[in-house]
């Protein structure tokens, strides 16, 4: 993975996005959802609700054109990631896995689809099982910075959309819907399957 100095993206934006990610994983959200005997149907409903909400927020924030629209990039990411983080917590709760939800599981659910290569630093597949590696604060920060670079590249690549008021807003909203649906898909797969956390050493 290339370092930020090798990539033509603003370093200060990478730092801001990385800090946003660190705040996102600093605590797990509480959930009002309860354990279900058949959680998949409820998880899918939660996924649709969260995807629609993320699309609405993202699309609305992308409506202001030009420089004003660029000011909405970080608030957009922050709100969508919070929606997705809550979705992961709610799905975990439906499956009765709240106690097993830690920063490694959250990181995996939020970013496996968008930064799979990087996520391999915190997860190993052993046959049918997924083993979450316990990550030190330093290791977590390193992973989050690398994800921050990937996200920043994507944001910079999509800035043109924010100069096209309506068309850009629809595209950005559609991407937020898709992205949130992928988070849900990963979460359902993780909590339905067999996942363990690496034992303390």
C-alpha cells in the first residue's frame, strides 16, 4: 500500500478522515434491538432502513454545488459512518452477538467491502471460521490511516460530482445506499457465521 506522500491527495484531508475513523471506533454504540430466533429478516429490514437513511443524508448534503458542496464532504462521511456503525450494532444485537462486538469486528463490517486488502491485517479466515486478530492501539491507528488514504482517494475522485448539483447528489446518494447495504451484508455474514477473537497472550 502506498503511503500518503506517494498519492496525489491532500494530506490534511487524510488526517481529518483518519481522526474521524478513530473517533468512530472509540466506542461501540448501544442498540435497542433484541435477540431474535430468526434474525435475518429483521437484519435485512434494518439494512434497508439504514441504506435509505444514508442515501437521503448523503444526497441532501451533496446538493449545494461547487465550493460550498465541498464543505459537506466530512460531515457527509461522519453521518453516514455513524448510521453504518449503528446498523452493525443493531444487527449484532439481533443475532445475540453484542458482547462479541469489538473494534476489530466493527472495522471488518464497515470496511471489508471497500478496503479488503487492508482489513486482512485484522482478520484471518480459518476454514469456515473467521478469526479476528486483537489489534493494539498502534496497529489499529496504522490500519485506520491506510483506510483513510483509500477513502480520501475516493472522495477526491468524486469531487466532480459535487459540482453537478442534482445529478451529482443522486449519484452520491446511490453510492451511500450501496455502501450501507454492503456493510449490512458483511455484518449478517459475520454474525451468522463462526467468528472468534484471537485469545489474549
